[in-house]
C-alpha cells in the first residue's frame, strides 16, 4: 500500500521583513542552497518559494525539503562543519524557520 522513502527535514520559512521577496529567493537559491547541497549525507534538496503577493494568505514565504537516509544521518549532517555553516547563514535571509522532521510515505508516483 505504501513505502517509506527515507527521512525528510522540512523548514517552513518566513523571509526577513527588510528584504524584498526577490532578494529572499536570490539569497536562498544562490547563497544558502550552495552551502546546503554540500551537507554530508544529503540525498535530495528542494526549495519551494511561495510569493505572498500571489498568495497573500500564506503564513510562510517558502519551505525547504532535505532528504537523508535516517534521523541519525540528518543529525550527523547538521552537526558537521558544513551543517553549522548552513545554520549560521539562515539569519541572512530568514526571519523565522519552523523545522519538522518527516518520514515520507509515497502512495503514488508516475
């Protein structure tokens, strides 16, 4: 019926108030993502910007998805020097980040 597909770290992100949406996405895509993709053990990384000018009721400006083999692999990755560098960069583009850990279950994929 369903298969577990690993461990996912999701960050729900609100941009800094002093930034335009374009500046938020530019930093996230061209600076932060360049650090994040170097985190050891990372299997997949996706950013999902949500432009609140188009969707004004959205409580967030975007969310990130980071896939790892396990919770333990994610914890080790974030404790690494690159993981710490990624965390240190977050205030450069985000005001708030709510993090949740998810075990992804796929029910359908084409």
